[in-house]
C-alpha cells in the first residue's frame, strides 16, 4: 500500500466528514477499522465477570494475587 493509500484510509477512519464524502464503492473498499465497535453476544457477556467488589482486598494484595483482582 502506498503512502497516499495509507493516508486515504487513515483519513477515512478518523474524519467522519471525509468518510461521508466517499462513494459507497469507496467505503466498501476500505479495510475494517481496528477501532471498530466490537459486538459480543449475550452468551459471551454472561460469562464475563468483574472484580469481587471488595476494593480493600484488591488494594491490600499484590496485583493478580487475589481472586477478585484476576
């Protein structure tokens, strides 16, 4: 990819007005943005857990040593 092509892609990713000025064919030719929204289905979201909610435990132990910090 040439520098001008890279500049075109980066500008399209970063500048909404520039992106909107592109034809549908030009938009379709763009690679997916690495910052594109990530969609997770409900099954994946249900499997995600956060900390235990006990900040004192997390703060009192070295990172990664308490189950709630993992």
